[in-house]
């Protein structure tokens, strides 16, 4: 099958889907204020309405916007990948589950160590 999508297009759509899943989870947990951080500056600018989204992602952007208005407050900012080692670690795994919950078997020892280091405010260096 022939596709005009590039790897960059697919990765960008996945970034938006991850943001949507995160805010849907926050909504499900009755969190009233959210702060979204993404290592995709393009995604940050689109959600902040500073850039025009690609036409193929309009429905996804609309769903994100519809969900964000349900929060009392929300903000979005760019975060270098090194600033969130946990997200970087998760992005490199090939998960096949669906839904919003992280199954317990996916929380490995290395991920737990990153979570503890992140909670303690340690700085990370990307290798």
C-alpha cells in the first residue's frame, strides 16, 4: 500500500495522541488544572494556537481543544526531551495495549528508578 505520510507525520500524530490521552486521563481523574509539557515545539505551538495544524490532524486538534475547555485552567509548554526522562523512556517502548491506564507489567525496574529520580528533582543527561 502506498502512503504519502512521512515518518515525521506519523510521529507528530502520535505526539498529539499522547497529549490527548494525557488530558483524557486527567479528566477521568477529575483533575481541574493541567499543565502539558511536550518535547514537540510544533505540537505546543499548534495547541497554543500559534501555528496552523496539518489538515490531517485537524480532528485530533479539535478533540484536544474540546477537552481542554473542560478544565478550570490549562497551560502548555515546550520541554526538552532531557527534561522528562520518563516520557523519553516510555516513547522508546513498543506497547500494544489500548486505553488510558498503564498496565502494571509495563512498570519495569528501570522505569521505577527514573520515576523516583524525577520525583526527587534529579537532572537527566540524554545519552
